[in-house]
C-alpha cells in the first residue's frame, strides 16, 4: 500500500506534505496495533517528507517534518530495546546532545502545531541534557536551550517559576561564554527577552532596564548584514516601548520607532518574519501584518498593534487611532489561540472602550473576557500564580454584571458573577464534584477522571493536560455534554431552596442587588447605592476596627462604626427587603460581600449569612454520598503561640464547649503543645464539627494565611483546602480575621473560613475583624 501511494504522489508539488500526512496515518495505526511494521512505514513516510522538503523547501514546515521523524525514530528505538543502550544509559557520551536535539524538535513541533504536551516534553528533554552535561562539556548552549523552552512555556501559561528559572539559566549561559565568542550576542538577546517577559508580568522596572541594557549589547555585538540583526533590533524596540508605557519618556518611544524603521529596512518584503516585524510599526494593513488566522503568535502581534495605537491615542486623542485601537483589541481578544493573558488584557481594553465608544459590543467584550478566566487561572499553575493572574478579574466581572443589568439582563449578570467570582475556590470544588452518574454509565472514564483529579495538589502541567483530555472525552458522551461547564441560571436558582439569596454587585458603573426566591427562576433586581458609598464605608470601617489579632477589650464601638451599620441598613438591607416584601422572621438571605451586612439595622426579619458562591451553597445542600459517622466535635485551643499575645480566653472557651456538649456528643480536645498541624488534621478527619480557639493571621500570599498552633507551627489555608472531609459539617473559627480575605482578591474568597468549606464542611463561622478575648468564649457558648 505504501509503495502504491508513493507512485501516486510522485509528481505532486505537495508531495512532502502528503508524505508527512501518510506518516501521521502510519503512526496512528501503530498506536492502535502496536505492530513494528506500521511504525516502520510511518518512519519511511516521514523520512520522505524531510527529503522532499529539502528539494523543494517550505521553511515553515521544515521543523515539523524533522520533529515528526525524530519522534518516530525514538519510538522505534524504544520498541526495539535500543533505548537501554542509547538513552537510558547516562554514561553514553552522545546522550546530552541527543536529548538537546530532541528537545528542540519538540519545541519546533509545538510552534507548528500548538500541542502543549510538546512544550512540556521540550522542557523535560532540555533539563535532562543540562543535568547530564559535565566534565569538559560546554553547558552554555544547553542552558540557553533550556532557558528558551522555559520562557516559551511561560509565554503560554504564565507560571512565574518558569520565567524565573529561564532568567537564571540564560544569565548563567552569558556568564560562561567568553567575550568575543560568536554565541555571546544571541545569549544576551535571549536574556533580555526573558527579563522583558517577566517585566510584563510583574512590572518591576529593574527587569526592563536590564532587558534594554542586554538588548543594546546584543545589537552592538551583531555585525551588519547578520541575519539576526533585524530580530535583535526589534527586541530592543519592544523593550523600549514597554519602558515608555511604564515611565512615559518620549525618548524611549522615539528610539523604538527608529529601531522599528531599521528592522523594516533590513527585512525584505518576502521574508517569513516580515509580517511580525511590520506589526510593530506599520498599522495600515492587517493582512500584511498577520500571516494567518489561528497562528499562536497572532495575539502577540496584534498586541503590539493595539498597544501602539493606545499609546498614540493617549497622546494625540485622534478618532482614527481610537477606531484602530478598538479594532485590534477585538481581534486580539477573539483570537482562538495564543497566550491567555494577552487575549484577556485585550478584552479588558475592548470592554473599557466599548462602554463609551461602542456600546453595542460591550456585552460581547465582557463575554470574551470571562470565557478566558479559566484559561488565565489554568489548573497547572501554582495557586499563588493563579491568584496573581486574577488580580484584575474581580473588577472586570463586577463591571460585566453591571453592563448586563444595564442591558436589562439580570439573569446573564448572575451567570457571569457565578462564573467569574471565586474561580480558584470553584476549581477546588469542581475537582470534588460527585461523579456518581458518570460512574454508573461510564465507569472507566469516571475512574480515570477521579484518579487524575486526586493529583491536583501537585500542580504539574501533565496532570492538568491529562484531566483536560479526559474531560473532553466525558463531554462527548450523550448526557454529559455540560459536565463541569459553567452552571446555567435554571441550575443556580436551586440555591434558594432554603430561603432568599442575595448577590451584591459593586461596580464603578452602578451597584445592585440580585435576588433569588425559592421556586422562582426569575431574578429580582434592586438598584442600590453608588460605588463611592462603598469606598467611604470601607475606609471608615478600617479606621474604626484598628487593631489586629485576638486581643483584650479596649473600647466601645465608635460613632463611625455605628454610622456604617446605619448606612448599610438604609442603603442595602432595607431596599432589598422591600424588593422581596419580607415581613416575616422565617427567611434567611445570603449576601456575598465583605462589609458587615449581618450586623446592620434592626434584624427582626432575617438572619444573614455569607457564601463564597452559589455553587458553594448548592454543595452545602447536597446529600452526602458517604454515610454519616457518629457525631464528634474537635475542639482545638492554643493560648500561647510563639510571638503572639497570650490569650487565656481560649481555655475558657474549650471548657464551655465541653460543658455544653456533655452527654450530647463526644468532644476530642487538642490543646497547647499537642495542637500540632498533624494532630489537628487527623482530628478533623474523624470529626463532624471542628472548633478552633487560637490566633489567626492574614498573609500577603492568601494561601499562607493560617491558624497559629503549637509553638511556631501553622495550619495554613493551603493545608486546609488540600483536605477531603466527607463527613465534615460545621467549622467554627474563633480566631481573628478568618473570614476577612484579601483586599486585592475580594471576589476570590481566599480566607480560612472559605477554605473550610472547600475541605468539605457544609457551614463555617469566622470573624471579619479582630475578636476580643473576653467575647470569644461567650460567642462560642451561645452558638
């Protein structure tokens, strides 16, 4: 069959591509059959593709053809057992070079096909090559290759560890390469690019300054006529533009323009990189700037276009620049591939502009941005990196909901708020979503999904990729098309089964209450205060509360605090109660907010509680799949953590709990030196209720916020959310600021009480500010 196909394709101008496709088909047959002859035919076809392409070269496909051939040969090496001699033996002299070449092949194929598994394999091969480079071997080139692979992976997924390691490897390569060596200018350019990429994520001015210094050095060392000269000039121009955006120095912008012109002068019209280089400077013709729709670099090129127009519009305020800015941000945001952070930033700019200049597109802009949030906070990133990437997401989601309400679509506002708030919390919850129906109808898929989801704590890229692949398979099954997709309003409305639910949305454009009632899918809308009111209340509250940490009583509530509660009653609670006509004490609305709404006004009508999201509330209503064990309460008391104020009230608090529980339920009391994180977590696993009487602290990295236990030990938010407690029911955190969360991530509910819900507790009680040591025992006794 293979020989017949060769004869048919013998005279074709596209023979190389056809041979490559034939190789793909042979590889698929081999993966299904495991027969070595299928693999051999695949290798023959790939080899023909490489040979034919060398005769009639298509440079855009050369790397892909070579990568496919290399990977097929590697499979045959493994199949025939030669891997033990050539690859599994660390002593083989050629192994580092082979691994480096294989890593480059994976990287090249990623650039051509966009399969993220290839970039992970590229990083792994380059890392192994570096690890095996020793003795008289020069490691600088392999360090450069590893740094480039890590930088490419960072560009796609935004993991800060990748770009930090990339900079380290590039800097080491520069240091190891003597002046005058032909590789020096390329290594300086690579280091400059990596520093510029980190600057785009963190905004550290030192990074962009060092980047520009290294780019200037690379350009100076590159002789005129060298094929890499235009690219290095372009990198320098991009870095100067980035610094202009930070400092506003027109000298940087003028130098960037000069270098961009030089790049174009040095790049022939037919050159394969001409479109990307043209995109930096000439904004006239998009078709000349973008090679084809769907290219993974398209959002990057478009980003240069819209950022250039944006800078010029801010300076000159011309209508033409505004229209082009809108046009290119829309195209960048809607690109089907490329870095999520670039597309998300484009969607934010698009939405901001659309409010004033293109109202008809504003909902599309917000829908595009919200659809990118799961990719922006991709599961393969560390939790801290996901939080960093979501710093601006909460504001965008609130503005999106406000736009939907203004368009008379409160239902869409609810769906967007649920989709865009508490994203990371929702990822934890989604990983524990019951798959009982899936188990019954597709047990093998359910087993695979459960197995891979259990490894989410490792944050490995491969684990996230495997999970996505399994999810795609699940969603192809009849009846599971929406498995783990964002919830519809008809589903979310069930959150009100125990009473009205209120969602508060505070946006710069408007502030509203969205209300669910039992047995009613429609959303009731109540227009409320202005955002300036909320800012004023927050500032007054911070001043009124003052001290942090569980402490002794020092003063009575200030007049400012009384004013805040009065304002909350008249401007939030009362309008909402009027909207739903509550005049009975039997209803229990929930409000997702960080202001003390529960303490405002005359509560003869309702009892207020909070929930991170509607999904969290629905999870609390769900029936347990694990039978309830005998009721037990865990009581943890810690009065003297190292470096903290002594709080004797914790012991009294534990005594009250034991007195109230006597004869009703068993109490497991862990106190003082016994209250280590390990002992406490074991106690949580065997207890339905948990009560903590101790110090609590907020941390700049939200997942490091913690309950302070024996000595200097801590039970962090990250420790808590890793737990799986199927019998957990109630967590009482009698420690300070356990429900305060991060001021920068207000919509993420990254606090200890929400962590308890994530671990499996149906309900949690926490503190939104400092609790007095005299008050805590009495509150615990009353509860």
